[in-house]
C-alpha cells in the first residue's frame, strides 16, 4: 500500500542504529549530528506468527509477509522550522510519511554527546513538537490568508474551511498539536489535504540501556507521565543491543541472547507491529500451494477493497469472496476440511474484512 513511517528525533538519540536493526540497511551511525543527510529508506517485514502456522499446514512454494516502509530522517535541532540545521529538508521528509516514530534518548552515556548537553526526554519531545507545530502554524496561516478572500465572497465552502483553519490555528497557538482538532466525516478529508505534520499519528520509542530493557527507568517514567493524555503508545527499545541481536542468523542463539536480557522477543518486532497498528492497518491472507501471503489493508475495508490490493480488476469485477477464519483453518488443517465442516462462508460487497481472514476472491471483468 506504499505506507511509510518516519523515524524522527534529535541528533544522537539512536535513530540510525534503530533503522539498521529494522531494515538491515547500513545507515551511517556516528557520534555527531546530521550523519544521516539523505533519508534512508528500508522496506521491513511485519512479524506475524500466523504466517508460520499457515506455512506448516499448506507447505507452499513461498511465503510473502506484509511490509512497511521505514524512513530514517536527519536529526532535527532547535530552529528547524526556521531553516536551522537541515530543518526545511527534515520537515519536508516528515510530510511525506504516514506516521511518526519518535525516538527519544532515555539513557546516560558520557561518551555519546547530547545536542543540548543533558538527558531530558520531556524537553527533547517538546523540542520536536515545537518545531513541527511552528511549521504547521506557518502552513495554516498561509491557507487562512487565501481562504479568507474566498470566504468574503460568501462562498459557503470557503466559510466552513476558514472556520476549521481558525480552530486548528487556535490549537497550535496553545502549543498543542493539530491532531487534537476533532474531525468528523465532513472535516476529515479537508484536514488530511492540509498535510499538517502534527496530525500524523505518533509512536514514542524510548531508547534505553540494557539495565532498563525490560522495566524502563526514571527517564521513561517521566516521558510516559508527560504523554499519558495523548492518543499515543510508548515502547522501550535498547537500540545498541538490538543491533547485536539483528546479527544472529541462528534462531536458538538469538533466543538465548534475548533470554539473558529478560526479553521474550526483539524489541524491534514489537515496534514493527505497533507501527502497523499505528497506521490502522489490518492483514488478511491468501493460502495456496504456490504461495501463502499476507495482504495489508486498512481497518474497516470491505471485501472489494481488499480484493483491489491484489489487483484492480479484482475490485472492479468483484462478485464474492470465500472466507475462512484463521482459527477454523488451523483447527481443521485445510481448506477442504473447512468446506466439509461448513466453515467456509460466501461474502458479498458489504462484508467488512476481519484481521486474519483467509480469503479467495471470485471476479469477472
């Protein structure tokens, strides 16, 4: 679906190290600001144990997981909204993403410099927020100037749009993000078209040391308390150690390493799944001897839209969908057994696809 998450944060908080863990790309990770000049892009797979279940039952020629695109964006500094550092480029790169993964340093290490000279995750979060809000305020002001002229003519749409813009401006001027503006079906499309930076959903990633890998620390607690009223998730990652975990090819060796840290699975796996959820994405499967595949759709998509992810002709010529629930497929062992047991249903155009559905589409064009 071409969806992107942008990894953002101040310089030297662990963005590029985390990106390397996620994508196995080799973004330069150095102990100085702006080592990531161009945004690094990696396509990463979404960990999903259900695929392994299907693989064992179907024994296909290949397995294709769902993916998300991750963009590692240059570190931001104070004044970015006014062009400081790589400000304008940084902000334009964020604008092109669908969600923000905000990496915040929550570890002490005198050998790794902090751009502000001390560790304060709440301050760092506010620095990023402020720069994004100022840029959005600039965008909204320019739009208000144009829309006000239209509204003066009595144009009804212009009057409505101006009211929305003024409401968003008031929120931004209070030092809040534009995502706090409550939309409905009528206003949501207009607000999306504004492409404001602070309307994007955000996931906070606390980069900690090994000692804080499982329970966090005072820095993590401070950040969680500060964002408790936001509609956002906070997860803990040990980026430096995760980069070591990523080097293991042997599953058992990797699990032993994780056990020593008290972790059930790599933190990046949690991050990827959380990012998938952040984007309001869902997965359905196709399962045949040629291929078992996870397909990405938006939560709430109906059967024709889900079919269209495979090919536009599937959506245009949609007739019906054969649907098997994953639990039934796993319990009975095959598509044939599910049919025999009456566990295969025929669904029409209004069927809302559920996460984990196994589907086969009938179409005619």
